[in-house]
C-alpha cells in the first residue's frame, strides 16, 4: 500500500507590500483563496497522479487548482486536509512583509500562540484523522493527497506512528512530495 503527500503549486499572490500584524487576517484570507501560478509541474508529480487509484485534495483553491493542473483526473476534496491555520495578532506595528509575519506567526503557533487559528493540539488531532482517512483510501490502491506543507508534515508523522515508512521525499517547496508505504 502506498500514500503520496504532495504540496500544491506556488500560489498566485502579490508580494512586496509591508503590513502591520493586524492586517495579516486579510492577507491570510487572500492567500487561502489564491490559485496557483502557471508553472511547470515536475514529471514525478504528474507520474504520481497517473499511478494513483485515488486523488484527494484539500478544499483550498490552491490545492484544487494544483490537482486540476495534474491532468484531467478525477479527485475528491476534503476539508480535513486543509493547511494548519495561521494565527495573527491585532498589533498596529511593526510593519514587515507578510511572508515574514507568516514565518513569525507559524513559529509562535508552534509554541502555543493560536489567536484566530486552531491550536497545534487540535491540528494534530485533525492530522491523525486525516492519516486514518488516507489509510482507509489506500486499502483500495495508491493514494495521492494534494495538500499543504505543515499539514502534510503532520499527516506524515501520524502515518509513521501508524507503522507507515517514509520513502523518497522530493523537494521542500511547492510541488514537493513524500511517499509512505506500509
């Protein structure tokens, strides 16, 4: 049995404007609604899609547009696979690029700060349920999940806790993949 966790393509989102932390909620909303840029899909990703019996994607538009970019293949959408929410704060300063705030707030989230987001504990519980869902789907053949960076890592850890072995991790950014086998 095989499960492949794939990260979506690069989001189409404008860069460059610095913002206060209090504006991160709006930036996160725009990011969550973004589609992917038109870019080359690695051959390994296309092959993983063709060899999957089941393709499932998170409900995020960037994950669904990535699943569509893999070819005219049917896929399911399930909310449990969406990215771990990013917290933010209502501070009016300092101003930084949103990508810098995203890193800062993700690190704060790992240490327990979760304003406007599910906690790490709740997200880990969702990752456990997502891993169990993927295992159930894998009973029918190879599964490909088109998901997100942090959530895929958490799901991968849960798969390993269930006895699955991590194999052949490729890339660390967009269109990256990790394969798990039982």
